[in-house]
């Protein structure tokens, strides 16, 4: 299955999101990557607001490029309406029927990296305390930056996230990030079955 993976930043697209998707998928996926903010992807006109329209536009783009599915992840960034908009786009089958797994990371993608302290400790080769409610951390990106700095590790933050995502316990991520990661994980698991035979 050929899947277009669309996300906001280098931390997601630097291997972490791909690792999570591949670990969640029932079968191997052929992934290509793009940024949500790509300048030539204009918002779909019609019903819905901001990110609903952007998600529909990316669904159309994935179809146009010949992909079998779309994975799109954005940060909530303290805008609670984004989750509703992407949930609506996930269910929007009237105009675009391409299989999709749309996700909103609460508050940001960085929170998903904080859900498994053993995976972070292993990546940083430094003990990291548990963050039982990563989605409630005010600034998860800053929290991750501080952990990286305290560790003395020479990884970049993008490399740290890729390392964490490759070993993090998926069920723990879903349990500790129930509003963002859990529904996204379920959508990725169902992605291939939506594609049909």
C-alpha cells in the first residue's frame, strides 16, 4: 500500500512518525512524505473550517498523486477545534473516499515522545522520570529540549524522537496519550482494511 504521510515539522518527518506508522500498520507500507504547510497545496473550498479543509485538500492531493492512502498528523497547539475538524474530515466520505488516518497530537507531537520514559531513557542513555499525563504538559517540545540538554547526549532532537519512536511501547503511548495518539493509532491500524482488496 502506497501512503502519503503529511505532517508539520522536521521532528515528525525525521523518522519518528514513520517509525510509529510502520509499527502500527498490519502490513508493510510504502511511505512518501510531505509537509502540511506546502505552499502549492491550497485549502479546499466548501463546507468546514481551516484544518477540515486542509485535510480534504490533502486527501485530494494523495488521490491525484496515485496514493492508496493518506496519513496526516498536526499539533493541537492549544486550538481545541483542530481535533473536531480532523475528526470530521476522517469521517467525510461524500467527496473523497481515499483511506486515511488523520491525527491531532495533544498538545503537540512532542507529547507522544514523553509517554514512555524507558524509551526516552534508552535513547538518551540517561534516566528520565515518567510523565504520566504527557498531553497535559504545557509545552512538550520545551520539556523534551530540556531532557535532551540535561542528558548530555549528542543526538539532535529529531534523532532523539526517531530513537524513542522506534522502541516506545505502543500500548503505553495509547494509554498515556488517550486523546491524541490512541485514536490516531486505531486509524492507522484500520488504514489497510479501508483500502479493500
